[in-house]
């Protein structure tokens, strides 16, 4: 049952990743969001790596497999919140950049009284991409370095 759930979730994440990759590869915005698209690409790569690492930990928790250690399931649990936050940042970055792309089109078409609104959309997307997405590289490093030291403590330590 768990393997089925993992396959379904991976398929959904794979579909979303393809949508984001398509956006990253597009040239909309006339290159004005090129830096931010690069940041989104790196963030997506980091999030995908965290997912892959967690799947490896999950699969290595099969005690019946050679070299399997049931305790590796704890590594998955220790990284779950980290993964959810990373995926949330990737999706928010993608959606904000899509909005900025539309805003740039509107700005090119002389938006009149809505100019400030569209400029705000672009600025918000750029700010988010530049200040939040780079953190995912650190989150990936933490996820890949997680060990079972915390789980090895006696319950009395808590």
C-alpha cells in the first residue's frame, strides 16, 4: 500500500515539475525574468533532489532487503516538514513569476492607472525569487545529511 501511495505522489509531483520546467524554459517576459527563472530552476532541482533522497531512505527501510534498515523510515519523518516547505516555496515562486510575466505584458501595453499594480507584481515575484528560493539549496544539504543521532537518544532525554 505504501509503495502505491509513493508512486501516486511521485506521479503528481512529476506532473507539477514538468509544468514548472516548461515555464522556466519559456522566453516570455523578454528576458526580464531570466535571473528569477534561473533561481526557480535551481530551487526545483533542489526540491526534486530532496524528494529523491527521501524515496531512497524510504526504500532502504525495507528490513527484508539486503542492507535494509527499518530505522531509515525515521529519516523520512525527519525531513517531511522540510520537503513540504521546499515544495511550497517552489510552487509560490512559480506562481508569482507567472503573474509577473502577465504583468510585464500589461506594462508593455501601457496599463494606464494600473501601472503601479503591475509593477508591484513584478517586484514581489523578483523579491520572493531572490530571497526565498536560494534557501532550498541549504535545505537540500540538510536533508541529505540527516542522520539518526536524534532517534538514538533514550526517551528519557525528552
